[in-house]
C-alpha cells in the first residue's frame, strides 16, 4: 500500500466510526458551522489544533502558517480573519505558538532562506523590539522559546491593530484575543497573554471612525 492510501483507508474507518456512534453526525455538520473560536497556529505537523484542544469538527475555525504570524499584507490571513469575525462571529481568537518553532529558529539566524526571508523578517522585527531581553538569555534553546512567547504577544497585538477586530470590539464587544504557547515536550498549552475586547491600544493604532 502506498503511504497516501493509508490516509484514505483511515478516513473511511473514521467516517464509519462516527456514523456508528451518531447516525446524524455528518448531516448535522454539513448544514451548519458555528465555531466559537478562530485558531491561528503554526503549520508544524506536531501541533494539530483540534487534537491538542480536544475539540471536534465544527468547533474551531483554523488558519495555520509558518510561525503563526498575523501579517497585515497577508490576504489569506485577512480573509480568514474577516470571515471568522464578521460572518461566523467568533468569540475568541487564539494565536498559538509552540516551543522549538523551526520558523522562529530560522529567523534568529542570518541564513538566506530564499523566498522565506520575506516571511521570517517579521519575526526578526519582533527580535529587534525585544533585543535587550532576548540577548540576555544564555541558552540558545531558551532564547528561541522566549522569542516564541514574544512573537505570540506581537501577533496578538497585530490582530488588535486590524480594523476588522476593532470594529467588532466597538459594536459587539468581541472577540477576545489570546496568546498561547504549546510545549512539545509535555503537550501542555500555556497562556502567555490576553487582550479582552475593547482593550486600549496606543492611540496611533486606534481607528476613530469605525
Ligand atoms: Co512552528
């Protein structure tokens, strides 16, 4: 059997099991999608959103990219964000990084990564903002892990800077923003920051005509 054929076989077994437990499972899911959460996570195969949070299909709207970034020129992210906030009306947006993130590790080197340079440069900016603290950490692994936490904080801040989030904050007092970090070593998610709807930002980032 070819490796990909195993996936299709496992899929059939999964679908069968679901229907045996609950005959209406798929017909119910097919008609309605009302997730309360938007998850912005890393593409890393070891950090699957549903599995590590014990959630089922239908419960989390998911966007993943290298190093869980919120980049204001990323049409993909913006489309997901706009749809999740305006149409699905999610209550919470979670940015979830993970210790040992390869994207953050790569950004902390001076290697030319080709096309990825442009993406990773956003993480280099996070390092520039927090250089004093990060340079004070001696262990390389701890340095990366602290950068992962700081990066999550910056990406939560980037969400708050969008007019999509600010408009929903102003008119509907949601969504609440959360920054989490998943630890690959023990499987535990640790919250690192939170921005409840309506949190004050520096004036320059706040739009006054939403
Ligand atoms: Co990663």
